C-alpha cells in the first residue's frame, strides 16, 4: 500500500471495483490467452469477460450479423460432414471476408487489454482502495456477499444468462438471455430436444436449422465459464472488502509498531 498517498486519492486513483444498481464491475487477474481464446471462439466474448460491455456487445452483434449474412455456420456444418462442395456453394464471400478484421481486432484488443488490466489490478491491491459493498437505488439493490459458483453453473445450463443474473451482472444477463431466446427460436433448438427425448431422431434432425444451431455451443460454454469465474472472484472480492473494513475499524493501530520492533526496525 502506498502510505504516503492521502486516503481520498487512494480511493479514486485506481479503484478495485465498482458496484452500481445493475452490475458489479471490478479488476482481478486474468490469463490474457484465455480472453484471446474466447475472442477467437466468438468475437466480443473476451471484452465481456473483462467487463468492457460496450465493445463486447458491439462485436458480438457484428459477428452475429456477419455470420448469418455469410452463412458461415452452414458452411462449417457442411465442412464437418465432408460435403465441401456444398460448403463452397453456400458461403457468401462478400460478407465472409469481413470476418478477418473483426477477428484480428478482437483477439489483439482483448489480449492487450487483459495485460493492462492485470497491472491495474495489482496496483489497486497495493493501494488498498475502498470498495462500497452495498448500493441502493429506486429500481434495484446491489450488494456483495458469498455465493455458490456451482449454482451459477446450473442456472447457466438451464438458460444462458441466468447465472449472470445470480451474480448481479444484469447487462450481461439480459444480453445473453435475449440472444438465447432468439437463437433457440430460429434454430428450433427446443423442439429438437423434445423430439430427441421422444426418440424421434429423424424429426429432430429435420426440424433443426444448422445456421442458428451452431451458435449454441459457444453461447453455453461462455455463459457457464464466465458465471463460474465471476462468482469465485466475487467471493474473493467480498473477503478482501470485509478484511479491509475489519482492519481499518477494529485492528489496533499499535500492531504495526509492535511488528516493526519485532523485526528490529523500531525507532
């Protein structure tokens, strides 16, 4: 902790996190290769993991539109089943080539941003900045507490976005829920599941739309991973905030002096 800094500067210069009516956004250490991988899996997901919602939602919407216009998922399905000529016929190159710029900026941007945010996270820990654990407004209540990460996983499996709602990331939750509803409707995902449970596999195969269905794996994978990691880090943040409060309000101010004397630094 930088003890020479006034308390007012410590609390504002490099904040550890922010609680608002609709989300809890905070800094914690992340692997830049993980965020880069999620950006490769679906451009925009890496930024959402980092809490950069505006960039993340913009890139996800861009990729969603380009993918549908170029019929990329349909071409992938044909390629995976060995029908390469059909894949060549169905792909729309006018739209498909726009993928290059989106992938480069998304992967490069999230990797660099993760490295920078990791540095800020370390500095925020050293400065021991204050985090307000409770926020009240006329429309919502937001507070830090201990939560079970496996509950977030189960909720995300039931419907992507519910796990983020559990951890009070409302913007991400709303975005994922809307995306899931749209994809499930146009892909006929739920009727296909119904036919599968009934043993009517031919009907399940016939009713599903592969162009929309191939959005499902990345959506579920991201929702489960991000909600689990967020819950674990929220619990850690809750412990840090509680520890700081107890230390500042209940720990004897003479303990530092006694420790200095113990290590021979007492003046």
